[in-house]
C-alpha cells in the first residue's frame, strides 16, 4: 500500500518535495543562507527544519513551529522567474510523522489521514477572517510558508515586498544569487480555532553578499495594513524575541540604506565624470561577456542534466530499495509463520488421534458393559439368596405369630361377645322379676 501511494503521488503534476531535516542545519538548503549559516537564537520547543524542493530543484528553507503551526522564518536566494505562490496549497506529511517514508508534500485535496496534528491545514482557515498568507511570494504555494493574514493585509504585504525587492534591493545587489532574504513572523497569543497562531507582525531581512556587503530590514504590523517600517539589521534583531542573530558577521557590517548608496553613487558620478573606455576595451569586454555567458549557460545546463540524472537514479534506487525491503519483510513473515503452522497441524493431528482413541474406548466399554452386568448378576444370585433366607424366616415367623395373635383376638372377642350377651340377658330377666314384685306389693296394699 505504501508503494502504491508513493507511485500515485509521484504521478501528480504539482508536487513539492520536502524533507524534514534531522541533522544540524538545513542540509542541502544551507545555500539559501548568507555564508551557509542559518540564523542563531531561534530555540523555542517544537521547531522543525524543512528543506523544500520543487521540480527537482531546492527552493527555500523553513524553520517551522509545530507549537504555533506557523513558520518562524523562511530563507530564500532571490532568483528572477522563480515559482510563485499560486495554485493548490501543498502540505508536508513528515511534520506529523517523522518516520513517514513519504517525502513529498501533496495537495490539500489529496490529504493523507493523520495530517494536521503538527501543521496548519487549509480547512483551519474556514469560517474565519484570515487566509493563508505567504511570507514571501517568490516561492511555491506550500502551507509551511504561510501565516494567517487578513485579505487586504495579505495583498498589501505582497505588493510592499515586491516593490522593495525591485526598487531597493535588486538594482544595487549585483548578479543574481547574491541577495539572501529571510522572511518571518512573530506569533501572538491569538489563535484561529485555538490552533493556528496569528502573527503580531511580519518581517523581512535582506543581505547582499557582494564584496561590500550590506543589509536592511522591514517590519509590518498586522493590525495596521498601511504600516511598513524600514529598519537596520540590528534594530530588526532587537525587535525579535530571544536575542537572535539573522546573518553571520551582521552581513559584513554594512548597514547602509539603499537610498544613501544611490545618492553616494550619483554624487561620485557627477564629481568624477563617467569613464569612457576605448573601442578595443569595449570589444574585449563584449567578448568576455559573451564567453562568460556561454560558459555559464553550458555549466548550468550540465549541472541541470547531472541533477536530473542523479534525481532519477536516486528515485529508482529508492523504489528498488522500498520494493526489496517490502518483499524481504513479507518473505520473512511467511518463513517465520511456517514453524507455527507445522506445530499447529501436528497439534491438530495429535488431538484428532486422542479423540479417536477416546471414541474406541467408549465403544468397547459400551459393548462390554451388558454381558459384564449379566454375569455379575448371576454370580451374585447365590449370595443374595443365602442372605435373604434369614429375612424370609423372620417374615414367616412374623406371619405365624400374626396368625396366632389373630386367633387369640378372635377367641377373646367371642368370649367378650358371649359375656356381653349373657350380661344383657341377665339384666333383662332381673329387671322383669323386680318389676313383677313391685306390682304385687302395690296390689296387696290396696
């Protein structure tokens, strides 16, 4: 299932490859920082370092707070024509599961189960007055580079940053790749749905790494859409919590505002006058520029081809490794289950054999029980017969005694009846005799 899911996500046309960096620094994304050194002093708990890639090329680095579910800062090297924050929002699966083998962020509509415990989701902004606002619009549309901003503030911040870069930074920073940008936000105590922190203000720091390095910073308070305060690097660092250092060596120590540099350049031009190189010098300058651009483009093309080949080889090796480990794991599981299955079969056979023996023993007992009981009854008949003789004799004597007793009772009963009859007859005769005597005496007296 994991392999099929990875193949499905790899087929999506708009994916951002992102890796949660476990080691110190930002790994291959250290190039986005001045002299390759990330800012110092951001040490709150729950901060995760992310190296974001797009279409095989690294795009920016982000220090993300899983506690506030918003980026603390993102680091960029300014490039014209870089992908902008448009299209569907992308998510970073490894923020929620550091052991997840899925190292590509995917669209919000293709969310994977479990996302959202450590990062903000697009649905977290539903039914609120805030929208996901990119810290820097010159980057792909990934939610780990956004903070909650009101709609009008989001548009104004994008306009202010674009104007700052085009008018005050790029014209005075030489070749492309010299301008390092840090864009960040300071979280407040207010949260959307008690989950995503709303920033107190957003900020941007720029370092131009030319020989005479210089820097500047801007701060924009979220509660005031028209505010845009340009400050020095030291002032910006003092406004950030924790005593942070944004650039090593304070970006060379050159904190000269762009307007002053422009004014000094104009004054120097007026005083010294423009230099006019000869035709021979201009020819060699043109030839050098042509050769330089050709070599530069060839090297860029070679480097692009090498990166594509390496990415292809790495991707194929990764799929082969995933398939091999999955196969070995499944095979090992099957092999380990074989002894258990054999033991289970043997146990079932033994139990069946015991049941067969039990049934045979029960049948034998049932067959032998009837003749055994018959033989026992025949063998015990003399014993029971002899033992019954005294009881029978006693019963006979009791019967004879009963007959004799009955005879005595009859005789005595007969005598009793005769005596009763004789007594009754005697009483009757005596009564009559006594009655006649009384009658005679009565007659004599008269």
